[in-house]
């Protein structure tokens, strides 16, 4: 009769969980109930528990987590209610029903087991901590908690969480200690190694060492391109300045020396005054744009200390870090070394600022070239018109 009752309980739990347990509960499922019932029976046998009490203990083991069908919170009470319904259907005594209910409620994570059956059920419930399949069961527990709560754990967070569980849970019976403590300690040692690896991985991610060379290459190449473009712009500006300065020098020298192609002074030949003045004006304008393009600009952005603390401004930019004391700048760089994500954000801001400078440089340089070419064309037309028409 006792074996038949346990078989009926097993079938009832299997059917109930199959029908009602949500898919995200991959740890607190039928396999877990079966494992706890098996270990509880083994520990009860070693403790030489009376058969009737051992049967009730196994019943509590089968039903202790069926309340997960409606979520983890308060599942012990729901499990006790479901166990009562089953036992009442089987015509069991009220005393036995209350005994099973008390055992199930004692599995709450904050409860401290006192009676021997409560301690045995507690140890059976956490026996997976001292078994070879601990890692596999731990992964199922992680998957269950992530899917049920909607929260994602990093490897470091989960390893810390699982290690805390391993260290906080202890086996209360000497039989569980003998059966599971050795493997549990081995699992703890292995898990500490996993935690150390996870911590190193997390540090590598924070310091950027885990990003690979790709990201560093992007920033390095882009910064180099910005610098090369700036050098090209400065070279073009210098060329405009040199050519137009030479043109102005020749015109001024010719005007002051009284020299012209026809051996007459420009002052005497009024028809060439407009073309000469036009050429001088456009050359001077082109020089002005080129000088502004090549002129170094030290001014930076306006920012406050709060902007720096909130990482809303990059002090890597030349015009910005000049506005703060040296010690503050050193502290700022020290902070970047501790958080690589912030460093890359600051490099991105620095690239953007350099791009803004390049945009202004090339805009002024474009104006200089247009004025230079336009001035040459207009001056040539003016000279030609003056020579042919006047």
C-alpha cells in the first residue's frame, strides 16, 4: 500500500507539472522532484526512520515544489495546499496531512529546519550542490531565473550568486554530510576558479582588452586620417598663401616702381587700374581665407565640473584639457584607465571635435580657392577688355 501510494503521488505530480508548469521553469520541474524524493528516501533509510514517517517524508519531497506552477513567490504554501488535496482524496489522516504540510513549509529558503524529517528534506532539496551534475543543474537554474524574472546575468554576476548559495547552504544531517560534503567542497573549489575566470573576463571587457584589435584599429586609422587631412589642408593653405603673396608682391613692386608691360606707369595708364585692383583684392581675400584656415585655434568647448563627472565632455581634446588644473587632468586619465567604455566614448567625442575643425578648415580653404580662381578669371577678362576696348 505504501509503495502504491508513492507511485500514485509520482504519477499525480508528473501529470500536474506536465499540464500546469510554465516552460521557463526548467530547474524546479519533475526531474528535481524525483531527485529530491530519491535522496530523501536514501537519507531516511540511513537515519533508520520509521517506515510510516519515511513515506510521509517522500510525499512531502514529491510535492514540495509543485506550487511553482504559479511562480516562485509563495510556492511552498501552494505546494502544501496541493499536497493536502491529494492526501484528502486518498483518505489519509489529518495528522499525516499536517505533518506533510509542515515539512513542505520548512523548505522555505529562510526557514531553519529543526526536526529530523525537516533536516532530511532540506538536505535532499539541496543535494544537487554536492553532486557531479552540479554544473549542469546550475545552468538550468540560471536559465530558469533569467527567463522567469526577465533579468539577464553576466557570467560574473551569476557565478557570484551561485557561489553565495553554495557557501550559505549547509547540510544538517550527518548522512547528507557524508554523502555530499566532499563533492560539494570540490564543486565550491571549481566554482571559485570559474568565478576568478569570470572576474578576469569582466576586467578585460572593462579595460577594453577583450574588444580585440578591431576597435583599436578603427580609432587609430580614423585619428590618423583626420591628422593627415588636417596636414593636407594646411599644405593647400600654404600654397594659396605663397602664390597670392607672390602676386601681391609683384603688383605692389610694379606699381611702386612705375613698371608696366608697355613701359608706362600704371598711374599713367588708367585703363589698367581696375584689373590690377581686382587682382590685388581677390589675392588678398584668398590669402585671408587661407590664413584663417591654417591658423591654429586653441579655444575649446564650454563645460562645467558636472559635465566632466557625467562624461558629457572629452578632456582628451586639446582645447578642453587646457582649462583644468594638471592634477585634475591626471585624475581624469586615471578614471579612463579604470573604465574602458568611457575611454572609447571620449575618443569618439575627440574624433567628432576633430571632424568639426576639419570641416571649418576645408570650408575656408574652399572659399580661398574659389576666390583665387575667380579673381584670376575676372582679372584676365578685365585686362583683356581694357586692352581691346579702351
